[in-house]
C-alpha cells in the first residue's frame, strides 16, 4: 500500500493470492525435471525473526525469473530488491 498508494480495500488476502500465489505454470511429469520441480516460489528475508522482504520467483527450465519483490517500507534504505537480484 505504501509503495503503490493502493487503498486498503484493494489489499485483501484474495487479491494477494491471485496476484502472487496462483501460478499459471504447469507441472510436467518428465524425467528431466529436478526433484524439487519447477514453479513459483517465495524467498523470504528475515531480520531478528521479522520478515522484512519477499521475492516471488519462477523456476523455469532455462533459468529463474523474478516476478515481484515486496518489502517493509521502513527498510527501503537497505535496497533489498537490489540485494535480492544480486543474490
């Protein structure tokens, strides 16, 4: 809400799930797929047991795609999106 100036009515659990949890990636049953599989994942970043950022990524056969990154606005000075991209 702080970054995009979205109203609180737009920030529901359903909206979050539709935007960042539901994946259009289809699972394949192939011997070449890794055991962990391809798909969408959330990489969470913690500081003193508090989640301060989350990177949403897709693991694909040809690489990794960054879908979205969100963070606690109080930690914007850390440039966590840059850190996540370099990691």
